[in-house]
């Protein structure tokens, strides 16, 4: 049976990035130290899935980057990185032992697209169709989160400003702060309600109302399965 393999970077807070997925067979995982088990419990926190897995009668916890895993699924994972007495602040508990898996094999699901970019949405075509042509684009002093997604190609390389609320900050990942912004616009299902701006030191926290100004880039691939259709870099935040 074919599997979907996720190659993911497990750090301390790369949030809401989507894992790269490619097709692989059971034979592909042979010899890679992949073990299999059934998911008994799932907890989501800080962009990761903490899975309680039954591995041939032995239960263990496995942490992976956020992925379409459900209780009852049979998954495969590598066990190269095992941590003892790991304290999860997000869950408020200490795991006696937990596996941080870099390679995760999921049951093949035809409804799930087979590429990293496509998996950003269950219907990536509808996202592409929502992007407006250049003739509909008009420069503005401030853009909504949804507009940045919709006009991303026209805004690529431009420095813009967005009035929004900070709802999540991941600090000092790859030597920068990752600030997630929302303003009530956009579509959650199409992933256009969230916009990430990065800065060396953002100086903001969840709940702050800000004007974020930064340079827009599109189709940014950081590797390890982390891809952003649109984001802002070198941002400056002004609290309102």
C-alpha cells in the first residue's frame, strides 16, 4: 500500500507551516529504521502533533510537525531522535520518553494532494483562482490580510503595511521572530486568514494591535517541508 511521507523539521516553534508530502511505498521505508503503530491519542500544540502510538502492544509518544493524522490511523516513523524527561510547556506535562520523528509515513489518502504547495489547502485550485489579475490591483497605504494573499503576485518584492492583531509569536527560530497576524478577513479553509511577518526582534506579543510593515515575498521554501505562499520579511511593528 502506498504511503505519504512527510519530511519535517522539528524545532521549537515554526508555526502553521505545511509539511512536504511525497508518495512512497512500504518498500521505500524498509531499511530506514521506520517502525509502525496505531494512533491512540492526538494532541495539537504549537504547530506540532503529539501522538500516542501503540507499537505492537507498546505505547509511546511521538511528536511530528502538524499533519493530517487522525486517531485510528496506522503511521510509520523513524526513531532516530528520542528524548528523555522532555517537558512540554504547551501541554504542561513532562514525557518520560518521546520520539521526535523526522520521517513520518501516513496512510495514503487520495483526497490529499501530493505536493508541498498543493497541501496548503484541500482545494488549492480554488486558492489560485481567487488570486486577482494585475488589472484589479490598486496600490493602497494599508492592505488587509486577505488582500495580501489575493494580490500576492503583484505585491511581491514591495514593502507594504497591514493593520492587524498579533495572535501568535514564535521567537528566535532561524534567528528571527515569526509573527502571525489576523484582521478578520480571509478564509480559514483556504488559509488566507493568516499572514506571517518576520523580524529579528519583533517586540510584540499575542493580542497586540499593530501596523506591520515589511517586504513581501512569495513561494518561500525554507526546506524541510516548510513553505509559505506569501509572507513579509524584515518587518517593523508599530503598536496601536
